C-alpha cells in the first residue's frame, strides 16, 4: 500500500487551522506575531552597489620604457577617451608620479664635454648658440612628445626625429651631432654630455637639479585626484634611474713608485702624487691600480737618476695606494720579480692584509691567471689579465710567484664562461711597449680576440704613452692609457726630439648600470714633478683627445 507523502507544516498555516477550529478572535494577535517572526527569519536581499573604478587616460607620447612597465592597481582602468577620464597621465602633470631622466649625448669622439642648459634651450627655440649651434637635436618621437609637453614645441628645424634604434649610427655618420635620449638608452658609443656641469652617469647626480629630468604625473577633474594620485604612487615606475644600480670603475695605467717618483715622494710626502687627481680615484666605487713593481723590505733610498731597470718599492709607499682608495690591483707588470720572489710574496701578503683582490699575477701560475669577480650595486664585474712580454723570470710557474703569461685560448674560454653567468668581464694586457698613438697589428689582433670572446672592456696597462681606442660591437678597447704614477717626464723619439706624450695620461672612468656596461668617460691628466698628475687644461685636453681620436680612425 502506498503511503501518503507527509510534508512539514508552516507554523503560520498550523495556527490558521487552529483558529478555524476554535473560531475565536483571540488568534489574531498570534497570527500577526508569527508573521513578524517569519519575516525576520528570511530577510529580503537588497541590491549590492558596484565598486567604483577610476578611469585613467595615458598619453601615448610617454617614454616607451615607462609605458612598458606601467601597471595599474585594482580600482583603476585605462581608457582611450581623455575627455571623460577621471585622471590624465602625461608629461608635466601637476601631481608627479615619476621623474624620467634624459641624457644629452654626442658620438664618443666628441671634444666638447658639455653645454649650458641655456644654450640647449636656445637651440630648441630656434636660436644658435653653444658648441653644437645650428645642428638639429636628434631624438625619438616619444622623446620629442615628452619634451614638447614640458618645454613647448621646438622651433621648426631645431630637432630631427629618428627611430630610437637608429639614432647612434646616424649621429656617428653626421658628426658633429648631438641627441637627447632616455637614460636607459645610453650605450658605449655615446659620450654623455654634461648640462650645466651635471651628468646622469655621475655618482653625485641630482635629478631635481638637472635640466633634463621630466616629471610624469596626473591631472584630472575628479575631486579626489590627489588621493587617487597617491594610490598610484608606488605602482608605476618612479624613475628610469636608480642610484642603487649604478657602479663606477676607474682604470689606470702604469704605476711604479720608483726612481724619481719615489724620490719626489720622499721630499714632498708619500701622498703628494695624488694631490690633484686623488678625488677622481677615491670617488669611484671600484678603483683599479696596476702596480708594476713589488714592495721590498730594505729597498734602497730612491735614486732619481737611476739608470738600470730593476725596481723595488719601499713598503711605506703603500700608503699612497691606500689614500687613493685602491680596490683591485693588477699584477701583470714586468718588474714584480726584479727583487726576487721573496719581495713578490711579501707584496701579495700586504695586498691580502688590506683586503685588496689581485689578478694577472699571484703566488703561482694557477693563482696568477684566474679571473676575479667583484660585485657592486648588483653589478658583477670580472677582471682577467696577462703579460705576453716577460721577461721569463717575471712569469709565474707552478711553484713560483709572478705574472700570468698569456694563454689567449684559456682567457677566451674564461671570458665566455663569465658572460654565460651574467658577469661582465674586463681583460687587460701588459703588452709590448709602443711609443705611438696607433696600435700595432698584433696588438689589434689580441685585443680584438678578447672583445670577440665577450669582454666588455679591453685595456692596455703597459703603455707609457697613451694610445688609440676602438669599438668592437658593444665592447670598448683602449690600447694604452699611459702612465699614472711613474716618472717619465721626458721622452726622445728616434730623431732625438723630445716628445711630451709620456706626460699625457688617460684615466678611464667606466659606468655600469643594472648589469649592463653603459660607457666610458675619458679623464685626462698631465704629469708634473716626475710624480704628480694634474687635470689637463681645456686646451691640453682638446689636443690629446684630437690626436687620440684621429689615431683611432675617428
């Protein structure tokens, strides 16, 4: 037999039936109370308000790198309609979000080192002043848009727009030339020009005091614009230049604290040679010194007229290297064992006590030829070097200290391995001595081999006479920097004529950023008192750069 389906009664229905049975008006209050109870137990849902979304119009003329990194937080959306947007993100917006840094640049073989902001603005407005007067300022379309929003549109013919990846090649082909590029576009073939003495590749750079820093910010009709801008800060790129990612490295030529240099130090003070250029060395994050002789206890008092070429350095003189902020020592020099291997070992121990890593020489062959890696501000930089010249007693062996003899196959393999690890290698040579600006064919061959292997910088530490430079793809080659602290005041050529070249010095300041080699500044000095380099005067500097660039084929 099929059982009837029993369903539970609603309380209100049960009371209604009971009232019908009792037929009494006393049930009315009960029904009312039951209805109220049922209503409270099952409330009617109310509609939920949709979250408010802030629409942002983004100017298409903003820097490409800024747009690529732009990410909006929750509650913001991008719109193409600028007229209806709550906020407009554009150059010059009244509520700054980002400070975008631009660089004024010229092809590397350019003599002028900078311009005034007034001259730059005059040329922008169609005037003609400064070292690049009458030359259009090269730039990409988005750079033109950003600067036009900040400076107003340039005068006709004052600028020339090119694709970003074609500007450097065009500038080199149309020298003299100049350009404005975003900081992130700096690369070795450019020379970064100072603007009113300020440069974005300098450590003391102040974006707020620099004439080519552009504010990117928001405007808009929304009454909450300021609080909305605050919500965006921290989610958009605050700048394209982070000082915590920048490393400067100063590389120098020959140091040998001997003969007349040492004699002058005894007369005028151990720190005297660094009096005028010490800050160039100390201010770098990494300071490289190629010390080509060994410290030796009992080293004789220096003879400024010494004729033989067997050198030693008084251990007290290491104070000079401490004073200039030495961070890494190159040991490819060919005088390390002049006073025997005991002096060499003593010197290595001094460097270790001071915490100075060394390369290109060492306790034995394995120690001498291995690369070293330094990390600064996130940039990993390696140094490797060798001496192809000798003399034989100067080369390290399996059980004798000395310099690393050159094995280009070994160095090539090491450089390639370092690059595969994201490390930027620098290769240096104690090469054959040439008293000429142009390099010799064998020098070109060997230096190029290191660049082809992946060295970002190839530098000659041997030269008593400054030499030419070259670019090999993105690698910078400097065949010889000249002396740093060494006494060659006079040099006579094959005709008996005195040539001032041994007084001329290059000190190369290399710049790295965020794991990338940006480029090089050429600092120039003139040797005085057989010991003391000083910064060149503008005419002296122009003469040296002109000859070096001409010898480089530029």
